[in-house]
């Protein structure tokens, strides 16, 4: 059995503390699993929108405010549900294809931050939060930085 020792800052002194071996008797050491990348897991969970629908991930504010106050998980969840800003994750194959309705082309694309009405779309719960399923005409605006908006709930 090998014991761990804590050394002192001076090399000539003997160690003062001896720690016991940390192996458990009767327990086989497990092999570390190779974790999947988080983005792979998230992509598997997000449904593919059909028709003119868009999948949007609502903006989630920082856990810590500028003044240093830590927000509770309940507050963060409530703010995310009431958020009017989100990141476009996926778009259906027929989004913005109607040249008569959208003569200037698409209003947004994947990875754009968009603004939508507070209760627009369908809310879909996934592991780690929720996503919104919006129609292409429910997008009100695009923004460069969602933190520039005031997110009141």
C-alpha cells in the first residue's frame, strides 16, 4: 500500500502528516467513460422543424448580475420562459420561400439572435431547458447582442 504524504516547504524537514491510501477494499476501479461532446447531445435532442417553422432557443441571462448578485435557478427559468429574444437553431425547409410575402428575402438565418412576441410559438421542454417553435412570420427583429436588451419578466 502506498501512502500519500504532504511535504513541507523546506526540503530538509520530515513530512508531518501521513494520509491513508484512498483505495476502497472490494471495489473494482471503473474505467473512465469517453463523454460525448455536449453539442452532439444537444443536436440529437432538438427536433427538425417542418414547413415554415423555426426552432429558437430563448436567451438565458447570466447567473450573476453586474452588481454581483447571484440569481436563483427559479428566477433564471422564469426569465427564460418570458424571454422575447432567442437564438435561431434550425429552420424548416419552406421558411421564407414565399417571394410574394418576403420580397427582400429571409428575415433571419441560423445562429441569428431574434426578437419575437412574448407568448409566440409553442414551448417544447428538452433536457437543460426549453426551446420555442415559431412560424417564420412571428420573427419581429434581429439583434446583434441579446445582452443589449433589457430582459424583464
